[in-house]
C-alpha cells in the first residue's frame, strides 16, 4: 500500500493526515501553528508529527508530502508573508522539509488543494476540466485544466472570489468594489440579509450565515430571499467562469453551501439562465463529494499526485 | 527551411498563406468561400491552392496545415454549423484534407488562432501565460496557459467576450444581457456613443467605430468620453481575466484598438485600478505585435506548432 501525507496549515492549527490510495485518512495529528514564530522549530515539530503518523500505521515510506496553505506558492515551495500566520516573513517549506525527509513536497493554496482533492479522491475523478468554488470566510476557487491545477505566471491563479461581478458595487475585504466574495462569503451573505431587513423597514440583527440557513429551512421569507440573491449572483459568476475554460463541471463546497436547496435551486436556475448557449448541456453544477472534515487534508495529499 | 500553411476561413473568403520559420508569409492565395455549398469541392479547391502555394516558392513539403475559423473545434477537427458559411452542416476538415496530403492538420477558432500567432510569431514569444482580446464585429479571446491554448472540455473555451460584466445590462448579440461584447465590440462602441449623444440632448447619428476614433483623435469631447467608457469596461474585464490564470500579459488587437491612446489610456488606468493587489506588477497590457493583415494567416499557421 502506498501512502501520502497531507498537511493543512491554518493560522490556529496545522492538521496532518496520512492518506491511503483509496482516499481514506488512516491517521491524523494536529500541531498548534500559532505557538511558533520561527520556521525552524515549526518545521522540526511538523516533521516529528509526520514521523508519528507513519509510526501510527507502521508505514516505512510515503509517496510524498502535500501542503495546503493560504499564500502557498506551487512554483517556489514558499509561503510568503501569510497574514494569518504568527511565523513572519518567508517560510521556505519545501526545502526545509526535504532536510528531514527525501520525498517530493508540493504546496498550493488551500482552495487549489481542495480542487485537486476533488479530482483525485472526490466527485471530479475522471474529469479533465473543472472548477471548484469554496464559500466560507472568503470565496476561494481552484481551476483544473487538462488534469492540472492552473497556477499561472506568478503561481497565484484561481482567485475567482475576486472577480468583479458588480462594478462599483459593495466594498470587498480586498479593498476593491463589487467582488464575488463581497456578496457570497459568509460575511457577504449576512450583509445581504441585513440589506433585505432594511428594505423591509427592519433594523440590523446579530446573525450568522449558518443561522440564516436555519431560518431559510424553516421557511422564513427574508432568509429565503437572501439565499435567492446569493444563488443568483453565484450562478452568474459560474456562468462567467465557463467562458474561460469550458469545464465539464463546477463544484461547490464550504459552510454556507450546507443550507442546500434554498441556495442551490436559485443558483442552478441563474447558472442556466446566464450560461452562453454553446455551453448548454456541457457543464453541470455539483456539490463537492469530499467530507467537509477531510477536504483540507485530502486536498493537500492530492497535490503529490499532480503531473509535472 | 521548414514551412507551414495557414488558412483563415471567413464567410466571404478563405485566405491561404505559406509561412517560413521567422513568421514571414512568403506567398498568399485566396478562395471565395461563399461560392461553395458542399464540403467536397471546397476542400478539393482549397488543396489545389495549397499545392499552388508550395509551387510558388518551390517547397516540396510542409510541417503541417493550421486553420482558423469560427466554430472550428480543435479536438474533433470539425467545423460545425458555422452560421456565416454557405457550406452547411458538418465540415470534417482535418480528415478531408488528409485525403489529399499526409500532414498534421490543426483547427481552432479565429481568436484562439490569433492568440497562438502572438505566441509563436508576435509579442508573446517566450511567455508561457497570456490572454489575447480581439475587438471587432464581436469580441473574441484566446487564452494560453503553460504555452498551450486552452480549449476546455468541449473545445470551445476562451469566450471572454461573453463574460457578463453588467448583470441585466445591455442586450448582447448572443441573446443574454450585459456581456463585454455588448459594450466593446464595434457595434457596442457605436451604441455607447449614441447613448452619450442622448445624454447630451442630441439625436442618433450614422457613424462607425472607426469614425468615432477619428473624432476622438481630433479632440471631440463626446468621442473621447465614448473611448473612456469603453476603456474603463475593458480594463475591468481584463482585471477579472487575471484572477483566472494570472497571465504575464494581456494582448489587445482588432480594428477599434487602432484609435490608440483615447482607448488605451483609460483602459490601462482602469486595469490597474481594478487589478487584485497580489497581481500588481505581474501582468502588463500590451498591443499585439502582429501586422493586422497577417494575423489571421499567421495565427492559423501557428496552430501547427502547438505541443500535444
């Protein structure tokens, strides 16, 4: 049996897992990322956990180590100035890891990794062209063309959350206006809900996107309208993405998508309405088939499988 | 010396050229496409012209034949139901040609071909990641990633002219609303000019995008505003395209771009204003370096050079 290591680096924790050929995470470990300020001790302890994982299942070798992290660069193997990390400056991760273990190391950002996880272990198996959108604090995306992740010239391709959907629209966390993320991230969804309350003559209320999902499932009219607006915009963004790479499918994942039909029904309707006719019938919108708790590790591990 | 054949199939004429390694078209011929209704005689006469071209320069072999045409499919070698052709139904061009000459045949749509021409013979030489926008009757695009044209799942990728830029905006020729093409094609530019006239209390006038260019160069205020609006929207569309593939450059070609600075100045300003900060300094907007009269043949010939 051949194994790969998947490592998901978040600001709070680093989650590590060892994955078998079938895509099962056979052992997991966790390291508190925010306890480190220097690369040296962080990589040393990370590799101690990697050895621990191999020991847990009596594996003597692994095929490689894949890492998903915000700001991770596939070409250089660096994580540069990630704003959410306590380790500052440049983390030359690929090279540092290879001092401990002579295996291939592949890095990419977390959304790209999730897309590749879908390709190797999830619903995109066998597809050569697809795009994944992941909704959460932000809106991330990963693009696969000819079975390879698109990294582009600078290694930072696939930021469809920052496609400008409404010129001069809502202020986005990136400082520009009208990005998809400003409308369809967890925060964007809450903002839409508050706007609908204002339109109905109501004042703001403290609420999360998950709670707006609960309200929608109970049939609350404002909450249903909120998901309707969100789905409509996401459908336009997805139809626009199709004009780029003519994918076979667009996958969707992330917390806010768990509301289900209140989002998916208007999304699919808007997607079909806004899809250029030559693509009709050639591209479907699908939910991710990876378990939410496994996506980060499976995605990272999948990076090891990418063709050069 | 090695030669390639480039064939540009238009509704009125089919332009053929033989191209040397340096990108010089050393001989040209023309066939009236609209005289044919059946594939057989059309391909026979086309191949007679190909033989004529080889005879013109005393070439005994060619590296391959590249063809640019609306609706041409790279994967299948077909041209299917092109609305502008008098030859109806399916034109199985790759196979038909190979009955006459045992050489590689590569087809793609005209905008994709133009992009690949820029890569092999023009300003994109040495770049692995770039996008080309071509303005004219429509707005076409071609996307190159890792030195290869993006054709996608169905062979019809790269239709950025039909990215929806203004949801519920202007009616586009495709039947949807708010596409880039509705604003920045030759017709879209004229429509913007008429809108500006209405805003100024003036009535419609019969005018072409070329004449609006002439007026702008003479300092006409309404014409300058028209190019300003056009450039602003094109800059947003280009900044959006960067979030997809993080290209090193975006190239621009086509009739309306010949107006120069009245379009390019606001375009570059808008592009920089709307570019996500992580891409700042990594992508430049450039004019095509291929002569307007040679683009179609050079682009078609370049398709022969694409890596499998």
